[in-house]
C-alpha cells in the first residue's frame, strides 16, 4: 500500500515537473521569436521616420495664398536648399487621434478665393532638412504653380505668425502673404534650434 502511494506521489511530481519544463520551453521559444521580431519592428519604425515623421529633421512653412484671378490655379510642388523634399501636408483626425498625411494631388487655389496654410491644417512640410532652421533665419522656398509658374519666396523662422515679418509676393493672379516657418533641428531629438547670436537689446 505504501509502495503504491509512493509511486502515485512520484508520478504526480514527475507530471508537475514535466508541465513546468514545457512551460519554460514555450516561454523561451516566445522570447526567441520576439527577439527576432524586434529588428523588423525597428526597421518599420525607421521607415516611418524616413517618411518625414521623425528620425530625420522636418520643418514646416505656413502662408496664405490668394487667387485674385478668374481661373483656378494649383500648387504642384516646391523646393528649397534647406530640405531634400517639399510637400503639402494636412492634419486629419483618425480614431480620435490627429495624424499628419501628405495632401492628395495638387493643392487647388480657387479663383477669387484664399487658401490658408496654417498650424493644425494645411501646411508645407520640409522633409529631410539639410541644415537647422534657427529662430530668425531666412531662407528661400520655391513653389511651382500650374498657372503662375515658379515663385521664390523668402521664409523667416519665427515662434508664431505675429513675430514673422514676411513680405507679400505677387505672381500673376496670386498673392502670397504671411509666410513663416517654425525653428527646427536638422536631426530629430537634437537640441532646439536657436539663433547663432542673441539680438541686441
């Protein structure tokens, strides 16, 4: 009787140990797979950065474009020596979260109307900055329009629209005003861009 009880206890202990060992092997396999999955997730994260959403520095430019003519015009693209790519982006709300996406197609400037590129709305993204955009900097931005052609405008980096003193530019039936940019570092995560020297009091 004692022998049978001993064998029963032994069998139970063996079963418990086997179950624990199996659980450990499953956990180890899961950790192994997770370790191999990490680089892929990191690569996807880097691809997200390469799209101008982080990783490499991005800048933003705001302005108002007024079309005083009788025909629609359209903003097709742009270029600047401060960045590799210039795109029109817009803010959208998806699942109660604000996201930034590239505007689909040319940005139409309707005849007799104005289009505002401003914070929390349409704006021009400078992707993969070649240099920091420091407070007080001024740089050229060339925009290409369907009707007005290429228009080069000076952009000044400021903290808000009120601090920017940009001049109005006329090109054909278009008038571009209120042009400004936020300071931005060339590499995300770097210290905030600041002027080379403090202005005189």
